[in-house]
C-alpha cells in the first residue's frame, strides 16, 4: 500500500510542478504581449482597435459575416444605423 501512496504523491507533485511551470510561461507570454501592445501604442496605433482586429482574424469568414449581420441588425433596430434601402421609415 505504501508504494501506491508514494506513487500517487509523486504523480501529484509532478502534476502540480508542471502546472506551476506552465503558469510561469503563461505570465511571461502575457508580459511579452503587453510589451508589444505598448510598442504599438508608442507608434501611434489604437490598441483597442488592434485587439479587435486580432480577435476578428481568429474567426473564419462565415462566422465574422454572421456576427456583422446580427450586429448591424441590432444597431439598425436601435436607430444607430440607417435603414436598408427599401426598408420602411420610422
């Protein structure tokens, strides 16, 4: 029974240490990303829009078009976009 407990303890320690290493790597990558955005901002880029562009690039074209259509529908319903040609006037 002692071998089983020892094995489980070693396995648990290994898992915890691997997660800790990955968390350190994740923090380092997040710091690197922050630096790149700081560089972009220093060069006059709008980082909020840059983040949106990066998010959009992750989506496939059909997904992006569907979201654009739904967003435009919502904006139109709220009077934030002109009605489409042939639509009724409010």
